[in-house]
């Protein structure tokens, strides 16, 4: 795996402001995972696995939004 460029490192550590093109994607990710969280909270009993379920959904949301912000080619932003 090649070393990341300075631009790639910058994308990891600095805020990526949503653009007109990426903002709807962020909103869709947030809505989808919110709806999934609500449904799963209603289906599962409270406990350690319940808490981990929510933690992993939060992580999935973060990773999806990071992918949109960091991995979308410049021409598509």
C-alpha cells in the first residue's frame, strides 16, 4: 500500500464542509441509519449487545459520512 499524500492526510484530519452535491448524501446516510437505529431499538432488549448495536451504527454513520467527504473525487464534490 503506498504512503498517503499530504492532501490525503489533510482530508483525514480537517473538516470537510459538505457541498451542494455531497450534503444530500450525508443527509441520506444520517436518515437511513437513524431509521435503522429506531427499528432495532424497538426490536431488541436493553443490555450490552443493545448498547454495542447503537455504537456500531454510530460508527457506520461516521464511516459512511467520512467516505463521502474524503473519498468522493474532487470533480464530483
